[in-house]
């Protein structure tokens, strides 16, 4: 049997301590450099954002008025308004919510609570994750082929319902992913407690799991809709107009009428050479940002409200 030399072991340990003490200042130096780099990147982004917002508000506040909100688009910059674009965006938002929310939440509940771990479920999960990262122009091309051309007898072509269906396809993968993540955050002990009391799977989901996951589901849904309301490429692809001098009626015929939206109207004004239209576009950007801020504030309010109730 061989024994270790205590002096040899002490020398090895002392060498390790010296190496650790030597490398420690270097590691702290790298940490400080990385922290400074992240602060610079953050400040740079905030400065660029502040410059853009200052430029937009400087130009847009001069044109922002009640007449701007209630007038229809015009070839005269001083008379141009956004009422048709604003109403069109609200229509699209309502349709997208009514289509995407129940389908997306239902699909998320099925995949997380009912689907078994087989090859079909894995294929569906992979495709949903990939669809969430697909560029929006691809959804525009899909809507052009399916809703504008194939389903033209129902949608009447380039209409509001076509835009709502296209944007619903755009945000549905995001809603599904948000629903699944919210359901996964619910403790498994809550489900076991419900099963232990004799409840069925649907009763456990409806009475226990879904109310707890609802704040996260609503937050993800509203953030997804915030993305949809600012999209331009898919609406251009399916043929949204840039000049609408009427408001659609609240009926099935109204859903089958031509439409425009705030991003489309802003894009049209920015592309014009007159500086007055650029100021009008800046005012439209302010209105669009206000809508987005209100939607995000709604998400925060609903999340806090349901968390308190829980």
C-alpha cells in the first residue's frame, strides 16, 4: 500500500490557490468589460429610439387634430385624415381576435393536455414553432392564394374578412405557443388534486388549470395582436387599398367590402414626395403607437387583475 506525501499534497494545493488568485482579477476584468458593453448597447438603442420618437412627434403633432381623426384620406395633405384606416384596423383587430383566439387557445390546450407523445404530435409541435418565425410576407402570399382566389365566392376577394383571416394565420402560432407555455407553468400538483377528487380531465382543465393559466394566455394573445395591427406586408399582398372614402357597414356585406388599415395609409403617405404628406404620416404613426400602447396596457391590466383573483 502506497501513501501520499503530505508535503507534496500541500504544495499542489498551494499551487492551485496561487493559480486561482492570479486568474480571479482577470475574470473580474472580463465581467466589467462585458457589463460596460451591454450598457453601451442598451444606451445606444435608447438614444436611437428617442431620436426617432422626437422626429415623429415633432412632425406629427402639428397635424394631429380632431379633423385628422374624422376626415377621410384626400389628395390634399391639409384635408387628409385616417378615419377609414382607423376603422379598418379596428375591424381587422376584432376579426383576428375572434378567429385566432379560440382556435389558438384550443389547439394549445389539446397539444399540452390531451395529445400523446407520438410522432404526429412532435411533427405538429415542430411545425408550429417554425410557423411562429415565418416572415409575414409568406402569410400574405398564402392569404392571396387561399382567401382571395380559392375562397373568392365566400370572401369576395380583397376584403376585410380576407385580411382578418390572413392576420389570424399570422398570429395563431404565437398564441398556441403562449398558451402552451402558460399551461406548463401551472403546477402538476393542481391537476393531481383535481383527479384525486374524482374530476374528469376536462373539469380539471376548465375549473383549475385554465383560470390559473389565463393571465399568461391573455398577455401572449394581446402581444401577438399588437404585432398583427402593425403589419403591412401581408395586407399589401392581399390587396388592401390606400384610398377608402367610406366606412364599412356592420354586416356581412360590410365584411365583404374593400378596406385599408393604418400601416397601409402611413406607407402610402410616406411614399409621396410632398413634405406635407410626411407630416401627415408622422401623425398617423402617433395614432398607431397610441393604439399599441393601449393594447399593451390592457395586457398588463388583465394579467394583474387575473393574478389577484387567482
